[in-house]
């Protein structure tokens, strides 16, 4: 019998999400870390004690103190304020890169897997070509074409991520197009777009959601790498990657400057990875009781 609640309907989405969040301690802790980081990015003007771009040449490379919680950088800017404001840039970069990858990769994978034939062969060869290049090298090349800046850099990262999602969706679509409910929809005269959107995509999206969650962590590290190379966030605005790049120049004089942005990147990446792994386990039918 179908598991129904008292009203005769299936368990609601809120109940499913709650069950997933509290299935073990790792998931709520990861979610809490991300909520705190997103909250800091949204409330940065009220949390940060100083203007993140304000320079104070009388307080250059100051250590942590009651005045400057995490010290100051080589221009006398408050590291804590820059860290809080940099959270919004880093989170924005992750969502932008994964969003671009989903917009580009999911439709391509659906079409290639459903249509098959020569079109599938051509798309597969293009995907293999993109995947054969090192990701960071390809991202740098695309950034050079689009132009320097955080948005362009993360669009380039999204373009690099898109083949991974396309290949995953294509593999799922190749299996799902053989299902009886797809044949039934086709016999009843459903259009290709309706079959893909109503029958194939909802059943192929689970592993894609897991991969997107894991890619959020990779996108965060890619933003840090590109900003470290000067291709991402441009001064005087801050991101965690640009803070690392600036702190690296004075690592021998004040190595503590690197701790705050480095640990922020580490904690956020671990939270994304932990949520992705938890989501994978929750959606895996072989792991369910």
C-alpha cells in the first residue's frame, strides 16, 4: 500500500526535507554553516565594524586585537570586515557558476540522450573534448575571451562545468527513454519537449542535484584560484580568493592574514561537500531502509 498521511496525500515536501536534514548530525551542521555564511553576506553592512575598502596607513599589518578582530592587511583595511563582505562575492560566484552549468549542460544532455544517433555522437565528442582540458586552464582561457571580472570569471567556470552535467544527464536519459511510461506518453501523442520536461527530466534530476551541490564547493575553490591570479574579483572589492592573493604577498611578515579567508573557504567547501554526500545517500534507493 502507498504510504499516505491522514488526509490521503503523500508526505509533504517539508516533511521530506526535515527527515533528510536530521537523518544524521553531519547534515544539520553543514546546513548551519551555510546559513551563517549566507546570513553574514546578507547582513554585512550591519555586521562589519568598518568599511571594507577604507584604508588606514597608521594601522598596517596590525595583529588581531579588540579594535581589529582579525587584524589589518597591508593597506590598513580591517580583515574581519573584508571577510564578511567577501562572503557575498564568494557565495554569488558559486551559485552563478553552477547555475550557468545547469542552464547549459542539462538541456544538452537531455537532447543528446533522447535523440541519440549522429546528434548524440557529435555532442558526446564535443563533451569529451571539453573534459580533456584541465578545468582551471580552460576557465582561464574563457575568462581571457570574456574579460576580467568576477562575473565573467564565474561564467567561464560554469561553461567548464557544463560538460560534466551534460554527460550525467545524457547517461540518465539513455536509460529513461526506454521506460514504458515514456513509450506510453509518446503513443498518446505527447511532444518531445513535453516528454523531456514532464517525464524524463524529473526522473533524471536526482543525481544532477547531487552533482550540482558538489560543484558548488569546486566553484568556490575556482573563484579563489581565479581571484588569486587576478582574474576574478578586482580591487578594492573583496572576495576570499582576492584576500588570499593579497595576504600571500606578506606571508613572511604577517602569516595570520591567510588564516581567516583560508579557513572560510575550507569550511564552506566542506559544508557543500557534506551536504552533497548526504543528499546522495538520501536519494540512493539502495541505501534506503
